[in-house]
C-alpha cells in the first residue's frame, strides 16, 4: 500500500532545466508526485511547453538556494514530502547543506567553498537529513553482457574511510542489495594485493571485515578480502593464487579502500566498459537523490525510481 500512494519528490532548488526535465519525465512515467522549491517560475514556464502534463502539486518560491533546501528539508521532516532531490546546485553545495559535510569534489571550484553560512544551515539545522558518519554513496552499474547489477562503494562521501566508516559503508551497500532482491550479497573488499600486509592498511581492514562477515556480523552477506581486482573479478585468477571463495568472479558489491579507487573504478566501468551508471546516497533519514554530472538522463530517472523503492521500504 505504501507503494500505491505515489511518493512525493521535492526538488530543491528547482531552477536547472535539465534536472527539471528528469523530474518531469519521472512524473510522466508515473514514478512519483513532483513538488518544487526555489526560484522556479521562469524555468517551469518554459518546461510546460515540453511537458504539458507536468503539473507539480506544490510550488514553493524562495529567495535563494539555501532557503529552498531548508524549506524542502523542513517539509520532509514534517511528513509533507518523502524524497529530497537535488536541483540546480553543485552536488557539493547540496551535500554540504543536507548532511553538513565537505565531499572531496568541493575543491574543484574556488567559489564552491563557502556557498552558504555553513554552520547555521547545517550544523544547527533541525531538519538535517543525515550525518556523514552514517552515510555513503553507492554507484550502481549494469553489466553490459549479463542482466545484473554490480555496486561500487563508497564513491562520493568518504574520502579515506577508517575502519568504523568501512563497516557503515558495507552495511549500507548490503542494505541496498537486499532491497534490490539480492538475498545473500557477495562483497569483495578490495585492496592492492590479496594478502594481509601490515604496511597496507586496506588489506588489514579488508581482512577484519571478512572475519566479521564469517561471524555473521553482516547478516547473510559474505565479505571476502583482501582481494585485488583480478581475484575479485575472475574466479580462475583467484584459484591460481590459492584463493577459493564464493565471492571471487561473482561479487555483487566492490568495497573500495578510498574515494580515488572508487571514483576511478566506477567511472572507468561506465566510460570504457560502456556500463550504465547510476548512484544512490545511503544512510540518510529519508531518501536523497544527488545528481552527479556524469550520470546520464535515463539513469537520473532510474535514481528517482530507486529512491521511491527506498522510501517505500522505510
């Protein structure tokens, strides 16, 4: 029944025509009920010509972008909306406001560093939708040659996660896999090499995660690590190196040691491997759709559908 009543997606700030088109398309497909906040009028009027049926239930005009996000977050807290969708802002400014954090992409633009009065908006806001320590970003990729999804995480929130953060990252990815119908997610905890080397912290973390998993600390998920990429991807390569595991060659989730490995792996698979790429922010109080620039139109629509599934399961 929670699926039957359409979930309300509020876009804030709603002034980017490209992103408005994504929401209008999701609306046309019957995925969600759209709501808008921000300096909307101009963009909305021009969009009506392209999507005559696009008729958001609520349009809230606000002076500035921060006001739009604050209003949207307040509506979600009050139960007047279900999902927050990032509108026309750099993803960094948006995440900073919603979570109170500075993702790594922040420093690519000088003017993005102090977009708002940071403390007031985020740290003292009653309506913040999550904490960095509980959140992570999962990149979802559709295998080109077989009908299945793989996940790479964390590809956006934690730059160099410590062991506690990796536990959260793993838990969030397993939760998403379960939601997508994968009952026993197989997780490859990646590192540079497949043996534990005390000088390479990622191998130690991966081994500890694997031990926790074998003791049932991640539910039905199986975490194997440390694994280098060839052992993770090829069962043959793993056997040649003396690793016999249920995960090698058929991992659902690739848990990366840091954001550099994660961004490189997910975008390489998308660009060179021609895989479709979407992403979802996990660990927030209510679903939040972040619109990263390298994700294509159809996949952005899919991200809304994914957020709707998450909202229905909460």
